[in-house]
């Protein structure tokens, strides 16, 4: 019997629960559990008083609600992969849009003429000269041409002198001398704004031949782990 109001959780700042009166049956037991972001609070209420306790001492949770440590880690890993996939998709769509409009372009560097700043296998992101005018010190991607004017390849070197009207003097950072060609503004397809190391090595046919089956196998393993839960 509780002739006066009794607070069930006296040390709690959130669960403000009081009881008073008399139980209908003398051997009655009440297990009260309050769950919140702050955690769990449990009290056993009977004729002897209010006893602070834990729900696990009295109630066994259903098997499907008991998460083992490996299962929790797996779920976190799946969540990480899912959000990483969403982020990758957003970045890919955004880059595709800017690439379609000509604002950005991606290129894989094939030589080490710009080492140590850019190595073979790095990916460079360039923006068009309409959005950023090339100047001394910039790394630019320009169309290399033969003496007869025929295009040969796209080269990414640093501007070390010259101007847009007479032609820029460009040079690979690791090359001993500047390039023979002095590209004009019309030859420059973009100014480098971002360098992504190494990833270009993963985009070769041989690398993709290994990576794609590996991703598929990894997906099968995750699916098997899911079915084993």
C-alpha cells in the first residue's frame, strides 16, 4: 500500500511517474520500463516497495529483436555502402551534367611529364577557358599538333610564359625544356582545377576485367550474409 504518492524513478530527470493507493491483490508485481534516447529505466513495483532494476532480468526479448555484435556491424557496413552508393550516384550525375554542358572534362594522364604534381594514372578535371582564363602557373590541357597542323594528342603541361595572342610557353614540370609548340587559346581545351590520384589505373580494360567480377562476388557474399541472419 502506498498511502502517499511515491515517485517511481526518483533519480530520473525525464521519467516523472508517481504511484499511490493499494494493489487489488497482495502478491501483485508490476514491471515498468521506460525507454528513450537516454537509455532504459526499469522498476519492479510490489508490496515491498519500488525496486530499481533491469528489464532483461525479467523479460526475454524475442530472437528477431536481439542484434548480435556481428549483425550490428554488418548492418552498419551495409548502411555505409548504401549511403556511399547514393553519394557516388549524386556526384556522377552532377559531373555528367557539367560534362554535357562542356563546363568540366575528365582525362586520364598517361605519362609522367608532370611529376611529382601529376603522375601517370592520375585523373585530371579541367574546366573550359570560357569559365577560367589560362594564365602563367596554370596547368592546361592543349591539343598538340604536327607542323602541318594535324592534331596528334592532348597534352597537359604548365604555362611558364607567353600569352593568349602570341601563344603560351608550356612545359612539363619534369621535362628539361619547354614544349616546341606554343599553343594559342584556341588550342587549349581546359584548365586543370582538380587532380585525382591513381584512380585512372583502375579504369583500364585489364583493371576493369578484374574489378567487375570482384564487385559481383562481393555482392553475392553480402547477399549470403543477409540470408543467413
